C-alpha cells in the first residue's frame, strides 16, 4: 500500500490504518520532536518529546483528520510530517515558555556553545545595532548569518539548506559579515 | 508576514520547488524564524532512533480514543434531531415560524424579556383561575409557545394567539400571532379593549434535558438511592448525581453544587439533583422536606416537585424550596427572587414571602417570622464548612479513565493519572490546577493512592519561583496494592523538604506563590520486589476550610 492509500484510509477513520501510519512515520515524528526541542532549548526531556509526538499524531487525527487532509502531496509524507512536527514543537516551546513550565536553558543562555560569538557578544547597544543592520542587508546574507550564528548550524548544514557547495559557505559568511559591519558601523 | 507553512518547507526540502519558488522561500526564511528552524530540522542528516514502545502504545491508545470519542461535551446534552421526514420538516418549519414571530413580538417590549421556553403541555384545567392575590411581576412575561417533545401535526404546533387578558400586563398592546404571516401591527392607543374574564392558568413541567451533576463537600448523614438500585449508599466527600437518584437526609445535611453554592437539607428531606442543560442551571426536585439553596454568585436554578417546575432567574440569593399542601413552595430569604413557573408568568418574590404554585393556581404568601428565623438558623448550623476549590477523580472501573476537575464552577477534563516512567527510573503522575491556586494555611490536599513502593512523594511545584515543596509519605508493606488516603495540610511543617532549581539552601514561601503542578512521584529503588515502580492517584482534592 502506498502513502496515498494509507492516508486515504486514515482519513476514512480506519483504526488499523492509523496504527500503520504510527508504525511507519512515528519515528520521524519522534526524531523531529527531539531534534527541534534539543536545537532550540539545548536539551529535550522525554516528557516534552512525548507531548509533541502525541500532539502531532493526535492533531492529525482530530477533527475528522482535518490536518491530515491538508497534505497536498507536494513532498513525501515523511518530509511533510517532519515539517509539521518541527512547527508543532516550536509552538509547543512558545506555549510552555509562556506558562513558565519549561525548565531548560534557552538558546540565548547557551550562546557560548555557538561556533562564533561575534554576533552574540558585545553590549546591548551593539546587539541592537546588529539586529537593525540585519534588516538592511540582503536576505540571502541575512539568512546565512542567522543559520550560522543564531541557529549554530555547521558549514555542511548551511550548505545543505542553501544548496551550495560546502566550500562556498565560508566566503559567503565573510561577505555577509562585511556587509553587516558596514551597515552597523562596527569598527 | 504571510508564512507559507509546513507544506512549502517540506516541498523545498524534497527539492520540489522551482528556482523562483525556492528563492522566494529562502528570502522568506531570512525573516521567519519558524520556517528557518523547520528547514534546519528537515535538512540536518541524523540517525533516526526507534520510538520507545510505551510511548508508541500510549499514542495509539490516544488515537483510538480520539477516533472513538463521541462529539458530546460533558453537560452539553443535545436534543434529539428531528427525523428528515416530511412531517418532521413541517414541524421544524412551524417551529421556526413561531420562533421568529415570538422574537418580533418580544422586541418592542422591555429589554429584560426572558428567552422563550418550550412548554410540554398546556391544557386548561376546568375551574382553575389565577389567584387574585398574585402580585404582578415587574418583568414582562415569557412569550408562550406550544412546542412538544414529539412531532405533532402542523396545526397543533402553530403558536397559539395570546388572548387579551391572558397573562398580560394591563395596558399592554394587544397582539396576535398569525399562523403564517409575521407582520407585527403597532397598538392603537385609542382602541378600546373589551373587558374579559381572566383566563385560567396551567402550570406544568416543561420537558428538559437533564444530565449528571457533581456535588462536593458533603457533610451530615446523606444517603442516596441510585436509580434502578434497591440499596442505599452513604455519601461522603464528592458525588455525582443523576435525575433518578434520590438523596435522603435523616438529619440536617449539606453539600455544595458547582463547587460554590451550598445546599442544606432539613431533617427527613428527600431530593433529587441534576443539571438542566437548556437553562444551564442546577435542577432540584423536592420529594419531601425542605432544601435551602444559597447562590453565592448570580445563578439560575430550576426547582420542581414533579407536578410543577419553577425557574429561578439568575440571583445571588438564598431561597428555600419545599413541598406544602400538594404545592411547591419557594421562599426568598435574602434577596428578591424572580420566579417563573413553567407555563406561567414571572413573579417577584420579596424577602419574607413564599411563592406557592400548583397545577392550576399560584399565590404569594407571607412567611411568618418564626419560620424565617428557624430556616435561617438551620442553614447556618448545617451549611458546609469547607469548599472544594479543586477536584479530580477517575473511576478505576471505567476503562476510559475519564477525569473531571471541579474548580470555581467549571469542569475541565484531565489526562490520565497513572504514573509515567521517567528517564531517572522514577514514575510520576501530575496534574496542573487551572486556574492555579495560591498558598493558604486554610487549604488541605487530599488524595487516594495505590503503589508498589515504600514511599510516595507528593510535590507542589511553583514555576514562577522555580521551587518545589515535597512531602514523602511512607507506605507500609501490608498496604501494597491497596488504596490509601492521605491528607496534607498546607502548613509549612507538613512539607518538610524543598528543592530550588538553582540549588539554593533557603526558601521563602509567599502567600502569592501559585502552584503550577501537583505531582506524585515514586522511585524505582523504593519498589518492593522487582516490579516497575508505579503509583495510581485518584480523588485529588484541595479543600479550603472555613476560618473560625
């Protein structure tokens, strides 16, 4: 049975189909949940991973599989469900942070672990200038700076995302930093 | 920002976007943190670990529950839908026409017009007349409709014309409800109305959808005869009651409805309680004796003796309902009450008055001072001295494991309370009170627990100040696998251990600290034998005792 047939059966509310869907794609959901929580918060508690994992699967199932029906087939189902899980996890973090129930070190606090602290250090005024300057540089440069400095991704990961060779990342980063420095008037 | 969402990110990751779409999406990612982070999750190569089996099992169980769940929220009972037969459609059409007509007619009257209430039967009783002593109601009467629980021929369902003089304020415009054409004619002041004798009134009991109600803080000797059962059951603490259950009190007893409205039963009183979905009001049926109700917030009530039913309009007041001389009597004790018998007109009952209503008659009588004083004293003597501010329970016999909170009159559903294993080999069950409550010496935490460990630790967590109060409860080996009860007062001495997230050795607890979670933890090293640690928690209750 292919993905489409499985999804159709799930939409029809067949319990067996849901079991198969959980068996086939549950690992992707679980992995994406753990990865997103760890990436944003620095660590991932089992309790939170399960909340996201179950929340995503129940979200697909609830309201007559309303969310599942939104899958348009523009990607593989596994990629789509990973994307949905990442979104759900980010929203979960926001909600739980508002409630004050997350007990993690936020990314800001673990910034010292990031590969380069050029964008994170300095006083408040300097950070403010940098953030304002980020809005003035070209989007592609802004994106590469955020991926590398804010999200702490490796050269390889940045290259994967931007679909460029790995050895192009460094020159692009240097150029982007130059551009930022110019706009932020950092000596 | 117009975020393209998960679909676009997934399509980009799978290389399904063309060059222009990809460029647009990356441009968007420069400004959208969620899309950028989603992309990072999608495109980071990593080894995919298997889902832990218990997690997968729990998720599947939740999905099965979701698939099986009927879309019927608690307390929101739905009236049966009319059949899609031609007769049914005609009935629906007639009802709609009648309703629209009533709305149009009600508009020019006072803004305090009550909503129309369906009446089950409205058969005039020969010889029954309105009692002359009945006081005129200060609010306009509810419009009359002739709706029936079962479909009837169209003609019988047409709204009956309101006849001059029938349940009408003097001077009100004469109106007639046409059967089909809904044109409201303004009253002509110069028009004279012929004198007519008052029409007989008929009070009755309108059909209502009744659902279960939960009562808390039961005190006194109260027993219940459940519908269909011959045995009596003694009630304590918290109970759920349905329409057919009959509560009896040999001596004065009391409980709270909706967590905040005390009800006191007199000696040898017998009542039934339920929840009227349509009025969103507690429903009280008096079989014998007296029941005194105090609405601590503006609340509706429906009171009945089985022959007639009276709707008590929203009031923050105390009243007594009783059966007197084959009539239902409702006495106002602290505030003026506005009462409306089913099929009758609205009545204002002032303090010191009692409204007596039977099938064909209604009257207001004064209450003698001695009776009023006796009732007031009896209420004060027997009313509940504590208030449940939080309660959750599950029925171990119910495989669905449904849990309900009662909190400030609201009911909320909760997750299961069977402990879950954690990474550090402990197991914990937790609930999050909503809304949170703050530290008060007058509070007590009560719960039942069953475990296979030497100790259960109750924890109170305050997220704002990142600390936790702990109270270990030793478990006797003989009580393994047995339900046990615990009561822990909210006094600092009762919570001997604390832990701060920052490892600090001192703690200042303030009365403004609000608790985010109540947790019950057992640890693997405390297990008797070689089983997995577990704890089952039930009947978690936080009660507030009244200060002396």
